[in-house]
């Protein structure tokens, strides 16, 4: 098992790129989606809700196959880009719900108080509501990033040379599968455990700040 780790680590960089690339896509695209989800414009709210429910209801691997093989007849995408876009679309749906929950967790009196100070609705949202909502949404979003690291393994099905793909390659070369995939699990843990610790620390820090 130990002998396989150096070869598996060759896919670590790609796994990190997929994880953080798709998370960044989701983090930015989730902002307008969350605002649409909270909008008073009914068609806009329904479209946002439909996107979130449909995307979250289908496994990430299915979106990856659709994007890479399904659209491959019309648009040729490099496997790594297809993986980031597919998981980015999924991340957008999950993070939008985190943002929405964070915004709705802010006390309604904040709107009235800001209005009494002469702030417009736009200024109130971006200067008062959004910063507090982000604080609430940050811990679950950090936890989602840990899960996204594990979900990135599905990119191996479209030929992305990540940790899972390296493990499959070793196995197909005639090496025993059990120690190889156990070693792959160890490599994933080397990254996911520190991420989980940071997520818990962020949660504790924000809760402490909120209690002050």
C-alpha cells in the first residue's frame, strides 16, 4: 500500500484543482442564484428554485457525463474543464441554498433599523444583511467543500488524472486492488481531514464572534 502512495500523489494536484476550481465557480454563481431564490419576482424565484432542486436531485457523475459525453458531439471540452464546470454547476445549487439560509437567518429588525438610518434597500442588503448572512453561511459552505473533495473522484470516469484515476490505473496494470484503493483513501484523508478541521474552527470562530 505504501509503495502506491507516490504514484497516487501525482493525481493530488489535479484533485485540488477540481475541488477548488469547482468551489470557486459555485461560490460566485451562487450569489445571483440565491438572490433570485429570494426575489419577489415569482417567475425568477421559480426558475431559481427549479434549478436548485433539479441539480441537487441528480448525482454529480450524471452531470459530468452529460457535459463531457452528451455535449461532446457539439462542443469539445478538455476533461479537466468539463469536471470543473459540472461540479461547479452542482456547487452553485448547494451554495445558493447556504447563502439563502444565511440571509434569512438575519433578524428582520435589521432592515427596519437600517431604513430608519436612511439607508436604501440596496445599501442595507450589501452593507448590513449580506455580511451577517455570509458569516452564517460560511461554516456549512466550508463543510460542503470537504464533501466536494470526495465528489471530485467521479472525474476519473471521464479520464481526468486525479487520485481515483491513478488508483484505477495501478489496478488495471495488474496490481492488487485492495491496498491500492486503501492507499487512495489515505491520500484523500490527508487533504480532507485538515479541511474539516479548518471548517470546524471557522464555525467555532463565527459562533464566538456572534455571541459577543
